[in-house]
């Protein structure tokens, strides 16, 4: 396993909840059709993942 790999234990409870809500919003937008943009929600999830990755690396 590489240092950049994240597992569920690398996230705080709040981060898990926020990711869950963002994924639900992505699914809701996805139901509206394939042309609906969800890139803003993906970026928000990536920022949460980046924070967990920094914390895991001790920075």
C-alpha cells in the first residue's frame, strides 16, 4: 500500500459525513441527466481527501 492510499480510518467522522453528503448530492444531480456538471462537488471531495492525506503524512 502506498503512502497516498487512503482508507476509511484515515478520515475523521466529520469528513466521512461530509463526503457522504457530497456523494448523495452528486447522485441527485446525476439523476437529472448526463449533461449536469458535478465537477464542483468532486473538487470538494478531493479537498477533503487532500486534508486527510496531509494529516496521514504528518504535515
